């Protein structure tokens, strides 16, 4: 019987961390998608909104130059009426004015109606057709057989004038500019070329070159107008995004403020609700532990009472730490500043924690500089910082370890406090974790004496309130050192004696106004 095939072991490779795209990359991607969608739905390869805006600028330009075009048509009709019969010239002038009136009326209607993609395409076609009729009418008058008596130079000048005016007016719509100028330029080039003279060949080439130049100029004007519209659209989009981000940030700020107020109310209420029964628990457990009303019938009840009392004290300390941290984070922690001795506070805390350290076989060394002046600080806050740092060192230092307490001067003239132990240390990547609220490192989790993870954050925030620095250095299997510094502004150095004399109690009287003191004003008694 054959053995079943062994199931291959599947090893799952660690998934590579997927980095979240930044805001700029997301904005660029959305812009590319929007541009591609707009190009697919547009008739000119640009955004539909840009098509409508280009047509709007075309209509406005046509309306602003309407009187100039009318004057050019009338003057041209009058001049041609002198070289040809008046009736054809008047008919041509009337036809041109009708086309121009239709153009002006269409521009007014376009500007008055609301824009839509379908309407934009229809108006675009209508404007191109009207410009084509406009160019054909100019072509008809310029190649009229009766005008052979007119010199080629005048015809060339008139053609260039017509092409220049039409190109500038229709620059926002390049296809309309081409429709208005191409018939005139091509007809004039053919008219010059059909004569067979060399000079006319040159004029024909110049006519085509002028047409190409003005078409290129119209295209450049269209590109610059389009770039201006793009810049304005990007500015409007950026303003919209900023307003949206501001609205979102304001809403988030309001929610955060509401959550902070709710948290403060909850902590204040819970502190009252928890401290009331805790005081009863601590009081009654202390009475039972001390056997004030008599010994227990069962001796183990005394141990249980001590455990209840110790647990209540631990819970009360935890509540106090949470409240302190919440007040610090909310900015409502007020410092009761006074002149305090840093060395004295450290020595008192050492005396309080000495019994606990001795029970674990830990030796605490003191290295203090002498004759240090006082600090202007909150004594309760400084004492809490020292107790938190010292209790952490005792907690994570093995039996037989050592702790060094140092206090002295900083290089800038301030004062510092250092607490260094020979414990297990903290990994470098876990230092930000232990400095965060409720953060605990791997050694703290494995330790039998677990805390709430509030000692270091509270100490750091209290030092920040004093304007000092809080530095934590640690190496695995070597130890941890916390250095706290206070700025020179908080050191109360002795003031030097004043060198200037004190001002007189009474103003001095000038010598000429001072009365002589050797003779009394009036004598008393019986003297002669």
C-alpha cells in the first residue's frame, strides 16, 4: 500500500507594507482621470467647461469689435463703389451687414442662454458657419473681375487687413478663424498666380505665408487663453479643496473639543463616584487590618484585609494619575510655584523609597552638588516626577542592582536631575511607546509588577510645563537613564549687592536757600 503524498508546507511570505498614497499623488491621479474623461466628452479635446468659456470669450470679443467691423465693411463698400457699379457694391455691403447682424444676434443669444454640452456644440457649429460666410463674402469682393484696375498692392493690403482682423476676433475659436481667413487667402493666391507674372507669383506666396502666420498667431492666442483658463480652474479647485479641508478640520476640531469636554466631565464624575466608595473601602479595611475592635477569629482574615487595603490604595493612585494626565492634556493643570530645593526633594523621595529598594536588595547612590540655589517650581509636581522615576527604576532593576541619583548644574546655568539604574533596559524602538499614555514596553508586560503606563508620560508633561527637557536613554541588558533639566530662568541665584547709594528720604535744599543754623530764629527762656 502506497503512502499518501506528503502535503507540501506552505510558507507565507511577509506582506510588504503598502504605503498609503500622499495627498499630492491622489490629487494628481484624480486630475489625470478628470482630464481624460473631459477629453473623451469634449468636441475640441479640452474640458467641456473650457469649450463653453472659449465660446463665451469669442462672443464677447465679437460684440466688443462689432462697430469696428461695421466701419470696415462700409468703408470698403464705398471705396469699391467708386471703382465698380454702385449697385453691386451696395448689394455686397448689405449682404456683409446682414451676416454681421446675424453674428451679433447669435452672440447675444449665446450669452443669454444657459450653457450645456449639447448647446455648446450647436453654437460652435453656428459660429463656424457664419465665419465661413463672412470669409466667402470678402473673397467675392476681392476677386471681382471689375477690380482688375486696382493695383495688386492695395488688394494685398486689404487682404492682410481682413485676415488680421478676422484672426484676432476669432482667436478663441481657431476653426472659425480658419474658416474666415482661408477662403480669402486661397482666392487671392490663385488670383495672383493665374496672371502668370513673376511678381504676382511672389504676391501669391506672400498671401499664403501671411495666412499661415495669422493662423499660427491665432493658435498661440488660443493656447495662452486656454492656459489662463486652466490656471484659473486650478486656482478655483484649490480654493474649493482648501475650503473643504477647512470645513472638515473645523468639524473635526468641534468633535475633538466636544469629546474632550465629555471626557473631562466623565473623569470628574467617575473620580467622585469612585473615590466615595474607595474611601469607605480603605477606611474599613484599615480598621479590619489593624484589628481595632478586636482580633479576628480566623488569622487569615487579617491578611485579606491588608490585601484589600493595598488594592484600594493602588486603585486610588491609578485614579489620581489618570486625573492628573487628563488635566495636563486639557491644559488645566496649574502650577503652584514657589522656591524649592531640588536636592532636598530628591533626598526626601530617596528616604521614602529606601525601604522598598532595601527589600529588593537594591542600592541607591546619591551624587549631589553642594550649595545649589533653589528652583522656582511646583514642589508637588517635582516630587511626583522624582517618585515616578525612582519607582520605575526600583521596579525594573533586578535584585542586587544599583540606582544612581544625581543632581547638579547644566552647562547653560540650569539644574538637572538624573536617575540611572542597572536594569534590563528598554529597546530603542519601544522608547516612544513607553513615553505615550498607557504605553508599556515588552519588559513591563513580562514583569510581575505591571503598571498603568502613566508614570513616564505624567513626568514628561510636568517637566514640559516647567519649560524643561525630558530625555530617556536606555540600552538592553545595561540599564536606563532619565535626565530632567530645568532652564536657567528658574534658578533663583543670589542677587548681588547694590552699588549705588540709596536716594535721600527728603529732597536736598540748595545752599543759597538754606538758613544758617548757628543762630536761632528766636530764643526761648531768659537769655539776654
